[in-house]
């Protein structure tokens, strides 16, 4: 069995249109920058192109004044031969709170209807219950449901834990399994053991996803592929390395002439890289790409802190004029994480744990002040962690309130009709999907709807003016 897997050509998922620019330039690549290169990317033969979800939805509306649904439709029109993939935060969808099942189902339905083939679904606690609705919805819409397990380290995260999770994921109906190593914590030889354990637990394809933050990602991919991983996530070289993924061209060359040969054309990849290179230079020149995100940060391995979380901590401490407390905060993060049941540190758990650690250090007393997000975690509103919460910290946060033990979304009444009947949606909606933009980001979407209407008014006025000049009364 292992021998058969080893002889399969390796598949590549390209991340340049989503995770790569999210990691390196704060998700600021525009749709217009993407469209001219799609035809060439479509000829490569990628397993999939990850191009939507994650932070792109919020960034489109908030910073780029673009409709994310329109972006998806344009990408779908261009990619005629390639599967499109998105990242989906389970019951959080693409937001930061849990949503009712009817909103999750409608979002999945519209994502697939607008062009998504593969939905990568994850939960920040690896709480399988928070993935159920999205997986069922994807299967109902004939989409490919890939469950991503957030990789982390700790006493509870044994090879047996991962093997058991792989079986549960397969039993849930997942079409494939992804190891989501968002902080670049997985070391090469551990990758061998992990992939072997997952292969023992489940008989579905394994996709390996990591970031270069700690400097080991390419070696980790090499060992993971030799152990039987079927797919790896890579980024075109101008937007690779640092807090992004290993470079596509490097990985293709690495496996050339081996049983894992991808068969991808380096000449074509070079032409695609040439297209993105000026974008990288421009981002560096403008300060949009900070050279700091391109280096190796070994503290990632020491404190299990993802790259994005490190930069967040620095800015929080800078605002508080307490940059000298950086090391103390880094040492406090693992302690807070332990109190919170040792969850993986990924959006939104990374931000919640990091902010609480900063408060604990700045206040000079642990949990003197507790954030509302921390209280939500300790009340069970985000789901179940692999280990129990510290009972003393939990009591300090929520008092005698009874913590939630069921699937958190079971306590949320249906929301979709309420959003559809909201006065803002009634006034501004131009397409069915607008209700979902509003449901996830009400304030940001409202601003975008107003901007879109104003732009449309300008276009209409200009068209009327041209017509009047052409056909004067």
C-alpha cells in the first residue's frame, strides 16, 4: 500500500492568490492584478488554486472596495481547467464568531454555486463538532470537503491523537485531509511520523500545508512526501518563503525525476513568476511587504507563536510603550495557552491567547483583567479544547456561570431570515450573496454597499452625459 502511494506523482496546490499574499502583503492583491495571469496559471496542471476565503473576503470589502463574490466569479470564468479552493473557518465561516447552521449552509451553497470546487474547513480548537454543518453542506452541493486539522504541539497531541482524528475526519465524510501547520512548527522527521500515522488512521488523500516562518518548511515537505503525503501547498517564488509557503518552482524541481515527479513545466512557471515579481518589488518599495516577514524566526519553535501573531504582539506592546516586555510576553503565551486547554494557536485562538498574555504582563498580575473573548473561550462558546480549562482561571473569568458543553451552534437560533429582512440588506442588496457579506461583516459590508452605490451613480451620470453630447436635444 505504502509503495503504491510512493509511486504517485505529487500534486501541487498553488497559494499565490490567497495565503501567499495574505501572509506577506496583508491580503492586498487586487482582482485586477490577478486576472491577466490566470490563463497561464490555468495551463500549469495544478491540483487546485487556492484563491478565496481566509482573510480575502474581509480584505476585499474593507480595504480594496471590491465585491468578493464578483472576484470569485471572475476567477471562475478564467480558470477553465483548474479546481478552485477556499479556506473556511468551520462554524465561524470567514468571520470571528459562530454563526447559525442556516447561515453556514447558505454560505457553502453560494460559494460552490459561484465557482468553488474544494472547501478546506478547519476549527481553531480541532473541535470536530464545529465542522459538521459545513462538511454536510459541501457534500450536499457536490463540492469536495477537505477537513484541515490545525497542527500544534503539547502533551495531548500524540501520534495516537492525530491517528484518531484522521479516522473521525474520514468517518464524517471528508474527501481529503489537510495538516494545517499555520505556525511552521512541524519538523522534518516529525512530518514522517505524522503522515504515517494519518495514513494508518484514514484512507483519504493527505494534503500538507505549512509556512516557512521557522525555516524548515521545504525539508518538512520532502519528508512528508516521502512518507506518503499526496498534495503540498506552495506559492510562486516572488510570494514564497518567510511567513508564506515554500516556492512552487523549488518543490517542482526537488521532485523532478523521482517517483513523485509533479510533471509541471518549469518554463511556464518561470513566466508566471516573472508576472508576479514586479508586484513583489512594488510591495517592498511601498512598505506593504515588511522585510521582517521574509526572514526566519526560530522563536516560532520555542514559543509556538505564528508569524502573524508575533507582529501583532510587537504592535500591541509598542502602543503601550512596553516593548521591553516582549520576552516576558513570549514566555507568558504558553502559560495562558495551557490555562485555556492547550488549543492550537490559529485565528482566532492565537489573537485571544496573545492579547491575554500581553494584559497579564502589563498588569503585573495574571488575569487581573480578562478580555471578553477570553471569557467566551472559557465559557465554552468556541467549543471543546483537547485538555480541560484551568478551573481557577475559568471561575475567575465566568464566575458561577454554567459553561457550555454542547456544540456551541446548537444554542444559536436560525439567523438567515433575520439578515435577509434587515433594513440595510433591503436597501442596498444587488445580489443574493450580499446578505452573506452583511451577515459576516455588518459594518464593513454597509460601508462597501454605500461605496458601490455611489460608484454606480457616477458611472450612470457619466453615461448619461456622453449620451446627451452624442444626441443633443
